[in-house]
C-alpha cells in the first residue's frame, strides 16, 4: 500500500436486529443500498460475532442446562452460576485458569479467552422465546461462517469482499478489551514479512503482522461495545498483501509455543 493511499472505515447503517435464520448477507446488502452505498472490489467487511451467532441460532437457554459435578466444582471457585459454567465447559477444549471472577479456557476452535466467548450482551431477553436467561455462543466454525457470508455477498452483488468476524477479547497483561478476528475469509490473516528489509536495509527475521486482528481492532472503534447498533463496518482502501488466503485459526500459536500456557 502506498504511504499516501487513503483508507476509510464506515459502518453499514440501519442494520436491523438479526434473528435466527436471517439471511445475513441479504440484510447487509440491503442496509448498504439504503445508505446509497455498495460493496466495491477490495473492500474488507468486518462483522460483529454477535450478529453471526444470532443468524445461526447459537443460543442456550439456562433453564435447559443441567450442571455436572465439574461445573458445580468450578462454579464454587469462580463464583458463577453453575449453569453458566456448564455452558462454558460445553464450548471448551480445556480450562486454563480459574479463580474468583475469572474463567479462561481454550474455546472449541482453539481461541484462548474468558468464558469461551459466552455472554448475554445485546440479546433481547424478552424475545428469547421462553422464560429464563439466554446466552449467546460463538459461531460453531467462524471461519466457515466468514466464507459462507463472503460467498453469499458475491452471489448477490458480484463482489466478494474479504470478511472478518470480530469479537472482543481481553488480554492477560493489559487492561481493556480489543477487537480480534475469530473468523476470516478472502485475506491472509497474518502477513509474514520475514526476509523483507527495513528503512536501513536490515533483513527482518521475526516480523509477522497480524493484519486480521489489526483490521478487527480498527473496526471495533466504530462498532462500539454497548448500544451503538453498528455491527458491520467496511474497510475501504486498504491494500491486502499478496499472500495466500488462510482461515483465522492460522493466527493461533501452537500450545507448545504459547508462553501463557
């Protein structure tokens, strides 16, 4: 990308509240057209995990959850509803950290995060279809969700934007959450710059830039975290590196190389 090339980020306005079974691609294309916009070649579409999960019906009703012995044990440690802990365990490969107020796991797709990404924010509890609290889960396979969304948008518009599914994760050594990519399609999530040279001719030996996370974080600034109602953002003008496309799971550091574990 040229150092002077402009990059813009803007939300897709007036996206309706997503319901299970909705055609997410059609909703986004229609909302974009209502704002007199359309997808252009080279666009990167960043969508909030929550609307993908809603469209895919990734909900759990706590009244339907029966905690087992391990969930009861962990619930006493972390001081949480045992049913919520059971949902987290159902979505996890392993528990990495557990203490009062904190449950860090490896989520089923390999993401290390609090509560396996399970939460209740931005869910209309009154329209959940039954009594009791409802929780939202991460997409079953966010990379597959991103690929399907990209293909559907291409079928509707003739343009296949790169797609990133964005979630908010905390960090072990910093305060505050930041947007990260948990699914992507149509882009290289990591740009391997090893072998390139810096301004002074030094050959780079360890530079791998996670552009999927950087784009997700930039879009998060526009999406917001509470009641903004901006679950989809277009990044326009960023020139993706000429590298093979890969799923977001390619970002994950193998456990043996993960100094946290």
